[in-house]
C-alpha cells in the first residue's frame, strides 16, 4: 500500500480516497445482497413482494445505507468533479488539453476493456444461468458475451450490457472528462456567486430527476464536485468555527437523503435521484471537513479500499455471478462468501497488473504528446490559465487519486 504523504504542499485529500474506497465497498455489498432471492426480488422493482423480518429490516431500514449502491455512484461522481478540477485551481498555466485527454482516456478505457475481457472469459468458462436458488435480479444478468455486444460495451459512451453492468457509469465519467474544459470555465468564473452556481447545478439535477433525463441527472453532479473543489478553502473557512455538534445532524441528513429511495416500501416519488445527489454531496463535505469522518477516511482499511476502488468496482460483479453460478447448488451463503474473498483478491491483482500499468502508460503517453507539441510550437492547445485565487487562501492540497470507480 502506497504511503499517503502528509508533508505541506504535497499532501492529497487522503480522506476522500478513503471515502471512495468505502463507497466501492458499499457497491460490492449491494450486488452481493441483491443475489439473495427475497432481497433481490424487491431490488428488481418488485416492492410488493413479501419479505421476512430480517429481509424487511435489511431493505426498509437505515441498514440499507450499508449496501445502497445508488448513492455510492453519486459519491463517485462528486469526487470525480472535485479531483479533476484541482489542478486548475493552482496559479499559473494549466497543462495542455491534448495530453490531458490522452492520459484521462487511457486511464479510463484500458482498465474498462480489461474488465470486459475478464467478464467475457468468466461467462465462457462458467455460463450464467437462471435459477430459483438466486434472485430475479441475478437472473437478469444471464447473457451471451458475443463479440458485437462486448465491442459495443467497450465504447463506453453507449452504456453497458449485462456482461459487466457497472460499466454503465463510465459513460458519464467519459462524457464529463471530454467536457472538462466547460466544467473548468463554470467552476473558475463568477466565483463571488459560487453558492448561486451550486444552487443552479443542483436545480438542473432536480429537473433531470423529475423529467427522468439521464444526462441532466448525472452530468450536473460532476459540476457540484468541481465547484466544491474550487471553493474548498472558502467552504473550510466558513465552516471552521462550527461546533462539532453541527456535523452530527448534517451527517444524519446526508445519510437520510442518500437513502431516500428506500425510506418506505412505497414507490419513490419522481425526482428522488436529486435527493440522493444532495445526500451524497453532504457526505463528501462531511469527509472533507469533519474531523471524525476524516479520521475514518484515513484509516488503513479505508485507504487500501481507496487504492483498489476502481479495480474492485470493475471486476466484482462478474466474479460474484460466476461464484454464485458455480456454488449456489451447494450453498448460496458459501457462494457469496467465496465471491467476496475472490473479489478483493482479484481487485488487488487487477490494480497491480492492469490499473497501475495503465496509469504509467497514460503518463508516458501524455508526456510524449507534450513533447511533440513543444517541438511543433503548439502552444495553442494549452489549457486556460487558472483563475487567480479569490479571498480564500490557496490550498496546499493536491490531487486525490484520479481514478473513479462507479457501480
């Protein structure tokens, strides 16, 4: 596990690495429990199905917070916006856009493609089949990994099939990455009215949720993270004098709103996605500013989860489904326990032998692009000069890990 530097001017927002890891753990728990027949049927949009008392507590109580994958995805998106904006908050000229695009897209696409290959290989070795021993949610993932389907999934921008469904979130990660210049412009301009900008993007998310327009639900979440990243010192200054007790109701509000979809067995009202976004944003702020939450994010376990979070996110579902298919006739609890162990082991290996090499390759490719542009005198491709710091003092916090998992 790599060392998290704490030296002034070189430290990262390490507790946000930990938050990302905890969110990835929640996604894994979500998919593990969704395989269980009673719980999975309800998750598969059959809320009227009867549940026993244990299942009812797991689904329609605060316990659902421990395995609710939807707010975890919203947390990922807020963190992506926060992380990618940080280099542009430093004085001086930003790096070239050409090298940025090369590095960012390689870091997203290479691991995603490797996870698709892994998923297709697992399906070929252990074909997924429907079974009364698992939930209707798990049955949904029975699929033939034909080449055309896998190739389409590999584009990312067209969404994802059930070969490796978590890749659906990378569609929005890629779109945000492509549109980053626009996000930089919005986040760095008009800083005196940052709170109004924040209200506007939250409002757009509300419109998207009510109208069920996916791009209008998800793309504003990245803008929320970008604005928070630019204004983090101002927000820290505003909240610095708050008593510790204030953070308790804020944390409770974040958890409540993040879990708004599952507050009751009734169908959630339209627009619930916007409440989840607000809840996820509050949780990010809590981990950014609240001492106890920062300590939780900086624990060794959370930091390890943060390190492998993208890899864990990419590989966990195909492994869970393969283990369940292979072992469910013996014992479903045994199958799920084996799946969890294999998920973490595979994530560590995937990080070491796929994600890390992809990161190194992306850095090398970015440097090669910069050198090529420099030789040609291509200064026109440089990113815009970062805005001068506002009244808030410049931060010595540099970029948190820039790989974002997502379910």
